[in-house]
């Protein structure tokens, strides 16, 4: 267990960010997203400066608008 933790701890930020964005994309695709919560989440703050963050926000907004139009 500690070996895995050590490997994750020493991973370059870019690898962690890529994995984070992939996980967030999967959550969005599954319909499980809370943009307001994600923006408040201190663990995700590092992602906010990445252009992919804006892409995720746009995707969520598009999906929310789509749902609102159906109702």
C-alpha cells in the first residue's frame, strides 16, 4: 500500500492533472457533475488554470442547457 502511495505522491503534476481531467470527463459523461461544487473543491483548484477546465465548464453548461430545454 505505501509503495502505491509513494508512486502517486511523486508523480509529475501533469500526469495527475491528466488523470483528474479523465475522471471528471467520465463523471460528466455519466451525468454526475456539480460544477459549483467542483469550483469550490480545493483539490480541483489546480485545474482551474488549465484550458481544459474551461472546456469542461462549457460541456457542463451545454448539457445543463439541453436538460432545461427539455423541461
